[in-house]
């Protein structure tokens, strides 16, 4: 074709393909219109081309733009989150254009003539290629057992998330990490399901329709992963990864989530998972992931939790209104129960708690005096009479000076008036600590139909407790009768144990239920005597009442009417108990007749007891402040667990719900604003705390009621002695029949003979123990006086040294005689001590020392030092040391006492020390950790007496009974008693102190550094 006849577009093509000459002269023939054309199936557009005559080729070329083709989606589908790709700042960097194509979020839509992509899409694809290459390399390393470094993952959020799930099979993870990673894996499953969705128009339409039906379908079944809590959670991890911990950001929903984790996982979870950036702990010290999950520190989460409140829960009326549905039961029962607390003043927010009078300054505390100190917190709750919901209302403190009857009635009337717009309080209940008939009489002066009774559980236990006190009815019916038949009848012996006939805690419900089981009643009736039938009849009566109420029997009116008639006719029945039982049954009958939807099981204080158990789990013996804090915290968790996912902000993971939170038919529609932590002036708060500390030192110590709990009974441990003459075998009673093996192995008893002999031994011990317990309880309740448990025996009796006085302080100290030994290595004096420690657990990192006991071999001075505990308590330690909490709260901290102890042991750092311990390393680990900050010059040696050439590997108590004496010198699990037993064992083998020192010289000893 002649050149003159070619169009502009053909000339431009020739210029591009054949290096044609300059075509600027053709500008005059360029049409002045916009025009879309196709060249080799590639669309491009010419815009704003003017017919100017002086237009250069470059200017024309810059205005020729091809449409950007985007990025092939199939190559990078694994990096999609829903329909987008995100970077580590949670910004969208890529989106889906169509079924096969991705494009940059900043795509310019057009590209140059030489490329298929715009500059933004091209840069994005290069970035995605690097991600996929890194992904391949990292997973190749994983197959070889090599873990990635954090810097490889920071820029690739989805890759980091994928690795969170896939690293688990390749590395050891702790139990705490599994709690969090399990949640991640569940979220990953939801995300994978979203990826498998086919992106066609029909499916997209269905998804959009489904997303609009949030109230009809469980949220987790349709919400895109990005929009779930865990989708935002992982990006929050990445946002905080490179920031200083002081600049980490958490949304309100994330804060709420971490508060729940704090409640269920505890402090150690945060310490282990926090890592280097949060807790200044060496990275990977706990052998977890090679990168740290960015979680808030323990102190940060504490700032997010409610600070605690005293009195009525804030906004409780608003919470109650928002919680109730139109068809919810509005007739309610108010219940209350009390829990003992330590008498102690503390600062809670801007208030000083510890007195039943409101105090805001130290002058207020001094004005009211210690007679108004709170020794019991009373918790009020409200329960629907159809047992469909319950809610705590508040907690109040009372002192020994408080008229509890007046206090309780005034609070019931107050709550009845306060909540009258939302609910109607028609009845009330409490445990047997208060006169229910008297409360009902007072309240009926204003509300004539109000009913107040004892809750059915305490009523059941009180009816069982009558058996402890001798005979009832006209026959001999008592617990001693049941024990007698256990000796005579082997089947009954197999059905019952000590806890049923002589419970260590008379308020334990399980022992009551076991005693009244149907097999026990049938066995008693098989015996056929008048006494056995009478016992069975009485046990069946009280169990039928309990089952009728607990199971919400439809025949409650008939059953309770018949039971009331029987109780009224019982001869020789304690008048006080009969009055309580009859009044309770009358109250249940009146409520059942008046309200068709009445469920008798709503008349209970179980919810208070369950909340108390939660508080005791946090603080075994709480102060008023600790009670207020933990109670409000538990209430906050209660609200979160009963709110919807939309209100809560996230779906709950699989967490073990306690009975306190389980099974309630209510929905929290609005989370109330609970009081946060008030920041007081530091100097004012410090001064107030110092003044309160002085006041607290003069406060009377906590004294417990001595009629309910296990430790107030006679010694709980029963020892069985072998009945064969000449055999000194003695063994503590733990479980039934544990002594039979000794009789069969050592004395060739047959199976039947051994079982019969042990049954008789145990039952006789049960009977003797029961007599002691009954006498002890009667004495402790005399004139309603409380007995303070003693923890400080003034002296102990050694079998070889006679009376050894126990020193409980270090001022003044008797001078220790010059040691008989010189350390040949250091040429310093060498002191010898028998040492024992009591601790809150078995780990020096998590637990702490609570008692030191030391006995000098040269002066025979015996010292016992209690120290205030820190850290967590193991369940075993809680049981062993539950009676020591009073003295521990009065004691100094370990940091204050350990320098004095070391000065005593080392003679002010002038002598070396040899410590004799009866353990394989536990005492050494705790003591070494305690003295590590002191940097002593003296050398501390440890010698375990469990070596063969000393005492051998035997338990201290059993060894003492075998070698020294059948009876211990004091109560076990007291360090000073253990020291004396160890010292007497050494004297029994070696004779005197000098021979003990010689034996130690031949034994293996270690130092702190070994």
C-alpha cells in the first residue's frame, strides 16, 4: 500500500515494528476524536488527542494506553483472604477482578504499549512471587525439621497464619499453647471452607443472601474468615509485632477476649506466651514457637478487668431489665449466704474497705475503730421461681457487732423495692445460720404473703446431722447404730465409708447422698431388727423430701404434706430441728400451691456457694478487697458467657464452664459499664497504705467459725495398728481395706479373715473418732464462742534431748558456740544445721517458701520462721497448709526474712554452712533460689540424709514410727516437727552430734553451684 494512503494507526504500527522514520509530520492528519480500536485482539484507547500540528511522537505515544490484564489468580489463590489479599498492616493490596484474575488495589486500569500490566499490578505480582517462593522454601525447611525465623514471616501475614497451624506437628508445644493454637486451627478450618467456594454468580448471590441472615444462622457457618474475630486477631498480632510493648493496640473486643483467657488460663499462660517483647523473658525459654505471639502482659490485662466494687453491683437494675425477655419469669426468690474473710483494711479505688462503715480516709478508719471490722461477706442473689435464670445482686460486709437478722431483713426490703419495676420478689431463702421464721415474720409486716425458708440442701444436711447427737424416736437411731451394723454385716461395710458415718466436713452434700442411697436402705432392711428398720425408714424419709424438691416432682404437694405430718409426730426429735423442718415444708407447700410454674429447686443457696468456691480458688482466705475484686470479676465473666456472639464480639472457644455459669436460660443483650481502676495520687496512696499497715498490725486476727469445716474436727488421720501380738505395724487409714495386704502377706490371714479383721478395726476407729468429733463440736459451739486454731506450739519433746524450746524470731539470738569443725577447703568455720522447708508447691519458679525450720547441731537451738507466700498454690499444698493461712498473713515476706536467716546461719557471713535435708533436691532448689540475690561469700553445702550411709530412702514419718516412736512429736506438714523427727532419727542411729558430723564427712555433699 502506498505510504500516502496509510492511516495514522498503520504508520504508528510500522514505526514500532520496522523502525520507521519520524512521523511527526503526520500530526496534521490526526483525527480530533476519541476512538477505540482493536489491534491483534488487544484493546487500547487514545484519549484527548488534539489536532495540534506541533505534537511530538513521544507525546502521542504517552497518550496511547492498553487495558491492564491483571494477575493470574490461580497462581496465588492460597494468599487470598476472602476476596482480598492483605499486607502486614492489614491494608488491602489485592482484590479479585473476575473468576480468573486478580488486580492491585491501586490498579490504574491501563498499561503501556509494551506491557500487559500496569505498574501497580506488576509490582504486586513480584511481591506475591516472593511470598510463594518463601512459602516453598519454608515448608521445605519444615520437612527437614528446621524452623523459620520471625523476620521471614513479618511481611507475609497469611503465610504466618498458615504456619501457626502447620508448625504444631513439627515442634513440641506446651499445654498452654495448645489452648490458643486449637482456636487458631478451628478458625483455619472455617477459612479453608471459604476458599473452596466456587466464585460463580449464583454462589456469590447465595453468600450475600446468607450474610444478611445473621440472626437465623450461626455466625461461624457463613461469616468470611476476615470478618470473624480470629481473622482480625491474627492481623492485630502482626500490627503489634514490630512495635514497642507500650504502643501495642487492642480493640475493646480483643481486650474482652484476653480477660476471658485470663480467667480460664491464669497468670502462667501469659508469662509463657508473652515472650521477650512482653515479659523480658529469654525467647524460646519454654521451648515454644520460634516467634512470639504478641499478647498483652499480665499487668495490662489486669488493668482491663473490673476493679471490684463494694455493695450493690453497678447498673444491676439496668442489666436485669435488658436481660429479661417478655416471656421470662418475673416472680423471684432472693437468696443469700455468707463467707468468712480476713479482718484487714485495704484501698479499693477511692474507698478504704474492711469496715462495715463507709471509709474514705484513714481518719474515718480511726473514728469507727476495729469493732466494725468486716469478718464476713454476705452475697445476695435473685433466682426465678421456675429456675430458668439467676443473677447476683451485690455483696455486703458485716462485723461481729452487726445484728445479722436486722441487716438481712433491711436488705431484702431494699432489694424488693428497688427491683419492683422489673421483677417481684415473692420469697427468700438462706442456709441454717439464721432463723427463717423470724425473718419471715418481720418482712410480713409490710408484705403479708412473703415466704422465707431454709434452702432444701441445708435442710437435708441438718436432718442427717441429727444422727450424730445420740438417739431419736423411741428406738436407738444414731450414727453409732449404723457403724455397729457395718461391723456385723460385710455388705453394708462395703457400701459405706468413713466420710458417710463420720464426715470430716459435716456440710459436704456428697456424704449425705451416699448415706441415703437405695442400696444402703435395702441392706439395712435386710438386717431385720427394729433399730435397722427404723434407721432405714428415717433415712428414706429425708431422702424422699430431698429428691422431691431437687427433681421438681409434680407430686410435690402430696409428698411434702405427708412428710410434714410425719415430722410433726416424731417423738423425742430435737425441737429446734423439728421447728426448722416443719416451717420449711410449710413454705414449700404454700409456694407450690400459689404458683403453677414453681420449681422447688429454685429455693437454694447453691449459686452463692459456687461463687464462693470460685473466689476461694483465686484467694484461699480472701480479704474484703480480694473478695470484692474476684466477685465482680466473676460477675463480668458471667455476663460475657451469657451474651450473644454479637454482643461479646467473638465466639467462645471450648472452655470448661463451671457450674456457676452453666445451664442458665438467659441472654445478656447489653454489657454494662463496670467500674475500672481509679488512678490515685501516688504519694497519697503510698502514705495511706503505710498508715493502714500500722492499723492492720493492731487488728485482731481472723478467727473462723468452728462448727462447719473439716479442720475443726478431731485429728483427721486415723492410724490402724496390727492386732497380731508382737507386730508393731502401724498404717494411716486412707482407703477401706488398705491394711488387708499386710495381714495376708505377713501373718498368712485368709481373704475372709483379713477383710473381717480390717472391717472391725476400721469401724471401731470410726466410732471412736465420731465420739471425739461430736464432743469437739459441742464444746466449740458453747456460748457461741469461736476457737482460734493454734499454730505456734511453744516447745517440742525430743526422744533423746527432752524438751526443745522453739524460737519464733531472730531478736535477740543466743550466741552460737564456736564450731567444732573447720572447712578444710576455705579454712573457715563450718556450722551444721538440720533444715526443713514447707512450700506452696514443687516448682521454685512458680511456688514459694512458707516456713523455715532450723536446728543447730552445736547449740541445739530450734527455730521456726513463717513467711508470707507469693506465687500460686498447688492443690496438694492448699490441703496440707489450710490451717496456717492466719499466721502466714501475719508474717514477713521472704525478701525481708531471708537476709536475717542467712546472717544467722553464716554468723554474719563469716562461716560456711552444712545443711542436712531429708529430700532428693526439693529443699535445695527452693533455698538456693531464695538466697541467690544475696551473693554470699560463705559456702553453703547440702547433705541429703536419704543416702545409704545415713538414713536411706524412706519416708520421714514412716521411718520415725519404725525407728523411734509410734506417735509423732507434733502435727505433720509443719517444718519444725519434721526437723525434730529428722534429728531424732539421726540420733537414734549415730548416738550424738559428734558422730552425726563424722557420718556427714563420709557422705556425699553438694554446694549451690552443683
